[in-house]
């Protein structure tokens, strides 16, 4: 049952980053590339018409972790308390930026909320990428100092950064040079994803420019991917052990590289949906490859005094997981119905749809 729930949660998290990922990327595009008011309005619609339904998947993921892996939930929500509060405020300001920009037709008002939307989107993507980097790097479970735990083995607390800014220090911070690299990869990936979404859903005057931006960013992403793989052994001494043990896992990095290679043809695709599909594959492959590398660990320990948090030692009872199965099926069906209806109502180009007034 642990593997079943791990897969369900991984799927829900991946769907969230595909769907809300294009909202985040749209915010970054809005911040750096939308100069004309017409483009700003249309690009805001490309995110604003969808963001609330997309974030349902984040709520679902949090609820599923709480239900299936309560020890992990307690550990992560206490250990990452500070960055989680920052993420919460960023999500609030991002939503306010979308919902309030159209309330008054005053340039100062619109400029303030446009900035809130764009900066919040950028920092959210960065922090989500850094969070993935923390999961890959591990944390000081138990707060071990000189071989002695200062609290229970599954608890930890991280400052935003450590003075050494190193991922290998005894007390690493949330942000170090390794997690920052993963954060930058997330920013580049979702900026590409957002650009593809804007091109797919709008007729903005900058769409041709965005295709070129996606192509150039994809070159940067390819270089960053090679760099991150080359430094992976500094964090994990045997980075490929799971792929050797479970060769089927190789399908996940293959999905990532198919999407990455496909994105190099963004200027030649005849259908706009092809570029968006490519960036979806990159997100699916990137997240699944990271999880496959760590499996069955969810949060590694940076020392031997405390064991890694895995899907087995953080799970609830077998009975609890079994009872929850029919409810998750019902819940996911309801979410899918909501999602399908919402997407059908906003099918096609959204330039002339009403939003924000």
C-alpha cells in the first residue's frame, strides 16, 4: 500500500506542476516580456482564468501526504516552516495580483499588482525548485551535533541559509549553491512552459518573440541539466544505483530528454500544442527522475545517526491506507470532473474572455 500511495501522491504533485506550472511561467513572462497593456491583459487572463482550479491539485497533494505519510507531513511542515510561510505569502500576493489588477483603471494600481503577480510567480518557482533540491540533498534529521541528536530523529529545522552556503555542511540551510542550481533549473523550465502556454492560449503580439525565448532558454536548460548531473555525485555518492537496481526507472529520464529535445524544434512546430506537450514531458520526466533516484527514500538524512525518511517508516497504518482508497477514487473523480468542465469552458484562445473586471 505504501508504494500505491507514493505513486498517487507523485502523480498529483506532477499534475500540479504541469497545470499551475504554466501559471507560474505565465507570471514570469508577464514580468519580463509583456510591455503593452493589451499583452499584459491577455497574458493575465492566460493565468487568471485557470489558477484557482489548478491549485486544487496542491491542496489534494497536501491532504494525501497528511493521510498516507503523517510522520513525513509533521517533519516537513515543522522543518521547512520558514520557507513554507514565505511560499504562503507569495501565493497570496500572486493571487491578489491577478484578481485586483483589473479592479481600477489606473496605471499605478495596475503596475503595482502586475509586479506583485510577476515577482511572486518568479520567487514561487525558485522556492519550489529549491524545495526539490532539499529533498534530493537531505537534511540534518534529529538536529545532530557532534554525534548527539538534539531532538527526535524524524524532526529537523533549517535556516534560510548557512554561512558556508554549502550543501555538505553539518547544518545546511534551505538555500545553498546546490539547491539554488535546482531552483534556477525550475525557473528556466517553467518559464519555457509558461511561454508555450501563452502562445497556445492567446494571440498576444509577443508570441513569435516567446517562441525564440523558449528556444534560447532551452539551450540554457540543456547546459544546466548537464551541470546538475555532473555535480550530483557530490551529494549522492552512488547517484545511479536505483537505475542499475531498477532498469525500468530509466524511462523517466528518457521522458525528460524527449521533452528537452522536442523543445529545440519549437520554431518549426506547425501546431502550438506540440511545444506545450514537450514542456509537459520535461516536467513529468524531471520530477519522476528525481523521485526514482531517491526511491524508497522521501527525505534523506545527511548523517548516519538518524535514518532516512522513507515511504515505509513514515506511513500510517495498513488499515488507514486501505480505508482511504475508495475516498481518494471519489475525490479524484470529482477533481477531474471539475477540471474537465473548467477547461472546456475555456477551450481555445482566451483573448476575448472576460476576466478581472
